[in-house]
């Protein structure tokens, strides 16, 4: 088969595709990863071929502009009183006005910005020339299913976190069906329908343009949102980017080792941190532990001092570091949280406000393998880290979750499943 992966230019989203892309490659299939020029170097560093499409995205700048527009009262036309939160779950909030406003705003400010027509134009052009059998697309990159429709390929979503898109879309569609025909506004369908017409695609909009003909889900079953979606489960296999394992990491730690990281996702998307790094480091200063903190130069420069028991590194692959750790303090981003679970490491999560970090941190806490701390002080951080290290139940629960993850089909195991589904769905 020929398989085209595509995502907008966010490293953390592309990283979630690499293990499956390599599994297909080593099984003898041809693989390409398409994204905006921002991501080409990161893609080629995986050892897989990159296809640059569209123009430079500059994700951080785009997200900040979106936040400024919303803060200043700027609204997408027709967005009404809705919000921008696809992760909202409170039934009393999810009125028709909220849902319509949310999808109007998300379509205008997020979906179209992350995957603009310039990207979709090039995706369609490449797909019609290369003729992939399967397109695997990031759940926020709607040029993927459009390109698949344009060339007759099967297409599948690959999730990077909890499936709030399908959950919220299902609620929206149910309420839409109860509206009078003349009041059935659907901004996402209208946008995707225009794209299908733009490229002379056969057939009109269908819901698989939103949720894929099937969905590959690397999240554990206990973490998944309630849904009737046909998920194809896949074990999360960490990819942290190109790296060298430093000499100090080859030696066993003399004390319990704790990793402190705020991850790549928030720095990449928002350009800053939501929690005080100084507080994080102060909380571990008086504990009898060895701390490895992943901080870049700007983060270190903002610190008044670094405690004696803290080793600061700009980058170290979590896949190499975490097997040596007794605990991790993090923002709960998808890659960080899943990599820690894959290595059976208890987690203290100060969740980011991005996407699903709070939801996943709470679910992990319910499993007994971590502690979720939406609000923090130096004292509470120190006390909860001590609990995580001293109470055996956390390590036992983390080990259990790792064992459960290892029982899920690996990316290699998924290859024959994808071959079968592709044969059924491609036209």
C-alpha cells in the first residue's frame, strides 16, 4: 500500500504518528508524512519522507492571535453566545446556542487556520498524483479526509488525546436533527462541503469527514470518553524525537530520581508556561531526591536560583529518562503522560489548560497511578510528591497500567488490520 499521514505543523501531533508510520514502512508499505514547511525538518529527522504542503503556519503566533481576537471581543460571523471549548462536558452548558457558537468559532479560528486552503490545495494535488491507498490524518487536520475523497483513498483518524471532537460532534448532530429544516446551521459541514466542491470530489459531505471511516485510538480503554465510535485500539509507543542518551543517564541514580517537565506542547502552542517553574523546583529542594528538570535557556534565565539537587537539561528523551525515575511532575500533555504510563512511572500532574490535560489527569488519579493538582502551592507540591514516592500503592497502580498497555495491539500488530480496512473502504 501507499499510506499518506498528514497533520498540521505541531511536533507533538506528528510525534504521535511516527510509530505507526514506521510500522507500516517496515512491513513493506510506502509511507509519506505531509505537513506545512514548519515541520519538514522534524519529519525528516524521523527517517521518513516529508511532503511540504501549504505555507508556513507559525503555530505559536497563530494561537496567540486567536486568543487576542477572542479576548478583544472578535467573533466569527454567526458564533453568537457560544464558547471555544470543545472539551466542555456540563450538560446545562451544552445548549444549541453554545454548540453552534462553538463550532462556528472553532471552524473559523482554529480548523481553517491550522489547515488553510493552501495546505489542502497541495494535499489534494499530491494525493491525486501519488495516489495513496490510505490517508491517516490528525484529528484537527481536515484536509486529510478531503484529500482522501479527492483520490479515492480510504481514510482514518489517528487521535492524539481524548476524542472530544467526536463526542461534541455527536451532541451537535443530535440537537441539529431536532431543529426545523430552515434553522439547521452547520458551519463545519458548510466549510467541508465547499472544499469538496472546490476539488470536484464525488459525493457530498458525510460524517466520516469529521470522524474518519475508522479511528485509531492510542489511549487506554479506561481513559476513553463514552462513545459509540468504531475505535481501533493501538498501544502507545513513545517517540521523543532525535536524541543522544547522555553519559550521566547510563548510570543508576543513587537516590530516587524525579523528572520535572512542562513538555513541548504548551511551549510550542502557547509560547510560555502556565505554572511557576520556580515553585516546582522549590518544592523538591528539601526532599532527599535527585531531580532532572527539562528547561530551555529562557526558562532557566527566569529562575532566581537552581536547588543543589536539581540537574537542568535542555532536552533529554523521556523514553530514556523515565525508566530510571520513581516519579514525574508534569503538565499532563498527551506525549508526556502516555510515555510515563508506558514506563510505569507514578505521576504528579499540574494540568495544562490545553485540550484534555485536566480530564486525563483526573482519570489517572482515579486509577491510583497519579495525583492531579489543578491548583498548587510549594507546600502542596512537596507534600503530594512525598506521597507519590512513599506510598507503594502509586507505584503498584502505575505498574498495573503499564501491564495493561502492553496487552494492547502494538503499531506492528495493527498493520494487517489497516490493510484489511483499507481494502474495504478505498474506491
